[in-house]
C-alpha cells in the first residue's frame, strides 16, 4: 500500500511539473499615430512582483507583442534593463493615454536608470526599434481599458 501511495505521489508530481506556469493577463491595446493605428498584444504587469520581473530573462519579443506596466495611478517611475537580454523601446504613458516620452533601443543588461520624465500611469515595453519603425511619438494616444480618455 505504501508503494502505491508513493507511485501516486510521483505521478501527481510529474503531472504538476508538466502544467505550464500561469501566464500574465493579456489584452490588446492600440496606438493612434500619424501613420495610422498600430495594435499590440500585451501582457499586463499590474502588481509589484510582475512589474519587478517585467521582461527579464526573455531571449526574444516578437513584433506586435509587449508588456504594459500598470501603476494604477500617475507617478514618476524609473526603469532599468538589468537581466533583460533584448533591446526595448519604453513608452511612458500618462493617465489620459497620451504618450509622454519614449526611451528607444534601451541597452540590454544595463543598470542605468531610465526615468519617465514626469508622472505616468503606465509604461509599454516593445521590441527595440518599434517606435521609430511605426512612427510612434510623444503626444500619440494609447487606447486601453486602463486609460481615461479626455
């Protein structure tokens, strides 16, 4: 009987290990620019643990994908690239959905702080070069359920 319990425990352990880790919540957001509307599928980082990890340790980020860091209120924030292996564009977004600033092609693995440059509600991280390629600029509007359009 003890051997049967041990086998059941091992089988349960193997099953649990095979179940993928919970993915971050995802949503679609749109950025309206002079060149048109650009759609991104983003993971949502809206708690301290998810925001602290961000896109660290990832080896790739496909075009059209990203991570939206939601701080739930406007505040000044700073990011860095520690343990982040791919260059990113960081899009700093005010509470009304307007882009305040963009840090383009941030340096992988750098611990240099990248400030928001003013109070922001959220930060969108996308693969480096996206902002220039799509013509995304400060003042453009980001549409997502977290922003209050004025």
